[in-house]
C-alpha cells in the first residue's frame, strides 16, 4: 500500500514538473511574441491597435500614442475617436458602430492627427474581428495606414498627367496647324510623322506620306534632300537655315524653302530619327530680288547723278577757263578804272560760280562717302583770329558789328580737321552777316562737357529777321533756303548749311538751331575735343599779334616730318636740328645751296624719305639761299621752304617770298616759334591750301611775269583742247610770255604733232572728242615722250588724280587753271 502510494506520488511529481516546464515554455513564447509585437508597433509608421468586443481601447496602444500624441487617458475607451478630424468623426463612428454590431470587417478613410508634423494627415483604417470556436468576438484587431505622401504623390502625378496631356495636345495642335512644314523620318528615311503644311507642300495627303521614303514622295528633290538627311544621321549634327530651290510638285514652278534638320538621339547615343522644319520663302526671295533690282537702279541713278555733276563741272569749268583767262588778259591791258572795274565784276562773278560748283561737288562727295576728314593739330586761338580777320571785312561792308569772344578758357591746340572746321564756321558766320541788316553778329567759342565728353562749342548769334519753325525743319536740306523770297533777295545755292551739317557729323559733332521769327537766330556747332587731361587751356586775347610773339607763349608741338636745314654755320644747323628732333622730326643738314640741291635730287631719285620742308638760310657761300630757292622751284620742288636770315627789313622778306619761299624767320632762332612754324606747314596746311596761299600772294603783288625777270627760257608747248576758246586763250597767254605754242583739238592729231613738234611741255585736256586724254597721255609715254605733261580737266576727284599720276602726268590741273600757277608750272 505504501509502495503504491509512493509510486503515485512519484508520477504526480513528474507530471507537475512537466506541466511547470510546459507553462514556462508557453510564458517564454508569449514573452517573445509580446516583444515581437511591441517591436512591430514601434518600428512601423502605421498604427496597429486592438479593442475589446465592444470596440473600446482597454489597454494602452503604443503605436497609437506614438503617432497621435494621445496619452492613455486620452485614447482609452472611445477617446481614440478624438484623434480624427472633426469633419470625419461622425462618419467614422457610424461605420465603426455598424461593423461592431454586425461583426463585419471595417474600412474607412479620412484625416487623423499626426503629432510629429503637427497636422492632420490622410489615412486608411481597417479592422477585423477575432472570433473564438463558437464564433463569438474575442477582440478587434486593426490598423491605421498613413497614405498622406502617397495621396499627395498621386495627386501630383494626376496633375502632371493632365498637364502632360494638355501640352501634348497643344504640341500636336501646333504641329498640325503650324504654317511651316514639319516632319519626322527614321533611319530609312521613311516618314514617321508629317503635318498638314508639309503635306500640302508635297502635294499629297498626310496619310499617303507615312511609311514611304522621302525619295519616293518628292523624287524631284531626291538629289538635294537625301544627302542632307544622310549627313545629319551620320554626324548627329543639325543642318540649319539651308536655302533650297526646286520643285516639290511636278508641273509647278520652282520655289524657295528655308530648311533646318535636327537629329533625335536615343539612349544608345545613336540618331534614331531626324526632324525637319521647312518654310516656303518664295515670296521673300522675290521681294529680295526686287529690292536688289531697286538698289541697283538706285546705285545706277546715283552714279548717273555723280557722272552728271562731274560732267557739268567739266562743262562749266571749261568755258570759265576762257572767261576768267580773258578777263585776266584784259586786266593787264586796261588802265581806265571804270573798265577795270567792269572786268573785276566778271572775275568776281566767275569766282562766285566756281564756289557754287565746289559746293555742289562737296555735297556730292559727302553723299557718296568720298569726302574724308584729316585730323591734325589745330591752333584754336589762331583759327578764331583768322576767321575774325576774314569775316570782319564782310561785316564792315554791311556796317554791322561783328563781335568775337570766348567764354572761359579754351584749348590752345586740339585734334581736328582745321580746314573743315573753318569751312563750317565761315558758312555759319557768312549766313549770319548776309541775313543781318541792322544790329550785330556774335561769334562765341567755349569748352563744354556734354555726356562726360569735352566738346568745343561755336555759337553764331545774329539779330537778323529770324527763322520760323516751319522753315527750320527743312533748312538743312540741300538747295533749301526757307522759301523762294530768300533766294530772290539774298541769292546763293542753299547748300552751305546742308554741307556744314554733314561736315559736323563727319567730325563726330552736331549742329543746332535756335530762334523764331523776328527774334534773331543762333546756330550752335559742336565738335569733339581731346580729353581734358591732354590739353592746355588758355584765356586767349584774340589780338592780332605777330605770329612769332604768339608762338613764343605756347608749348612746342610734336612733329612727324622730314626736314632739310641749309645753313653755312655749323652752330645754326646744330641748334635748328636739336630743336626739331626734340619735337620728333627727322632732320638732315646741308651747308650751302648747291649741297641742298644735290640732297633734294638724291632724295627724289632714290625714293626714300621725301623731304617735307626746307629751312633755307639766305646768305651762304658757293650758292646762296636765293639762288637755291629759285632753282628748286624751277626744278618742280613744291614743298614748303622757310627763309632764314639775320635781316629783318621788309624788303628782304618780300624778296624771299617773291622767289618762292613760303614763310620767313629771323635769327636768332626761337625754339617754340620755329617748331610751330614747321608744324603749321607740314601738318596744318594741306598742299591745296598752300597752293591757294601762294596764288593769293602772287595776285596781291600784281606780279607781271616776263622771261627776263624770271630767267625763263622759251619753251615749246603743245596745247591739246577741243574747246576753241580755251585753246585760243592758252595760245595768247603763253605766246605773250615768249613761248612757242602749237594748238590741236583732238587726241589723234596730238599724237602725230608730238612726234614732229617735239614739245617741252604738253597741256592735255582730258575730255577730248575722239580719244580720252588719259589714253593719249599713256600712249605718249609709251612712245617715249619724256617732257613735262600736265593733265587739264574739269574733274578733280581723288581717282582722277591717282590715274593721272599712274599714267605719268607731272600734274593734274583743275579748270579754270589760275594764270600765275600755270606759268609757274611751265617755268619750274
């Protein structure tokens, strides 16, 4: 009995131990399951929750608390409904009550509070009932999934799809309705896509293009288009703005297209298709051709105008040669003052006509772009004084006041084309004096700073009748003088202001007009000035002082010229050379007149650095300066010669100028005056201006040139001119000077006469009836004629001068040729 009980106790203990072990394993498994469940709750962004069968939270929900921020007290029982958006709570309660009452699955959407972001976020809530073996609800298990980002992404995607579809539709609409042709072809050059404009160009419906090769659709253009496609496919580079001409539709006229081809490159880096854009530009090309024709006609008309002006210049200058020449002959023979006055009227009006011709030619050159401005250093105070001296005479004739003044300091020197500035100012002041009968004309100069650029401003103010606003608008137009009454009263060509405005523009300046009827007029011309840092400002007195005194008060200028100094005293040569070289000149020296002649001759023959100016001492051994100057002029040396002497008597000065010197300096040499004088003759005064100065000096001296006074030898001269009056005048003038003269009227006769007469000098008119004078001159040189040959013409354009020089003429003379100048050239 006891043994049996012991066995039963042993079995019971063993079972107890097994039960304890089983329960420990269950507890361990439950603990692991709980840890896994808590880890799942902590690690997921979603909410996992459980409720009792009635749908209430009966224990804390870790993931719910973490997501919503509700404490256990807040979400216990049915408090968890408070985490939903107020707008969603009623619907949520209703759906949840229905699911609990029917033991059915639960699903709802809405917005729930998200503690971390501080906002309501979109969610989907789902729950299922957990049933026991009898089908009773033990608990509810559910989730709340945050779909906020997903919904935002879906909305964005949906909007993007809508926008993409809209853009695609727009592009398709644009593609299909574009006024230019557009197409897409594959590597086999088969059409993948084409719009209506391109289909219309090709003369086929759109659907008949798709799948067909380009060469099959437009065979007429195969040789033109196919190579372009091949190049774009092979190089992957676009072909842009190609102008192609051809016929896309058989039987239709050829048309022009502007074509561009663009490669479309795939992910593999290869061109899979080429897109083309084609625009019909036939109408534009027709307009371009019409415009080109119109431009050519305009050019021809302009050329015809220029030729007409040139021919008119020649036709007017030729008879003017006879008129002024015979007037000159009459003046030499007439003694009666009344008769001389009559001839002077002829001369004055002839010269006025020449001025009108020059104005017309100036305007023509400006409009043709052939008139150039030449910038060099200009002495502004001296320019003002020169203009005052010239215009004072006109003002005195009309008995009106002429006031010249400067407002503030002005530059002593500045870079400009002094000849053109002088022309502009003389035009403006001349007009002011002409139109002013009472009162005064003021000429005011000042330096102004406009738009941070220094400008020289010249104002011409008159007290004349003024100009109405309606007339001001056309005053600067060529041949305009306001109205016809002005022309009848005052005369003139109406070109002065038009030329002045254009010249000011070429200098980079402007010209302005102020005034109204009966209140006078102010013309303002502005021209650019050097930067203020580079100029010296002075307060000029504008007194007519001697040139040497004026120049002793200014800073010496920079030179760029070749000068020959001739003096027998070494120290004088050395001083003069030092002065000029310090200013930048290149200087060579000779110790007597003969050596100077030899150096000039060598310079001319070798063709090196030509001598631009000679400083000639008058008293030297072997050959003095008077003899040397005379010989140089007779040999044709036309560059400036400045006399240098220790004498200061007026007669000595006149003797130097009479023999051909251009200016005069007395010893000792003053550096600034010396440099300024050299600068004036090598930089300020052009060759044409220098010639005019010499002619005026000769005319003022009333020089009667004879063979004895000029050591002239008799020359054999052939005059070739088809104008009988001009030819007769030349014969009379030259025969009166002791020359042997022969006259012919055409080129062929001139060529024959030159072989038999053997002239020393030929005066050859360019406008001959049979052979152009240029051709005659060229033939004469080829025949071996080595004498002097002068071209005489009514044309003085740069091209004519260059052509004369290239042919071998010694000088190109523009009609009417001044008598003294012609005789000087023949005697030189």
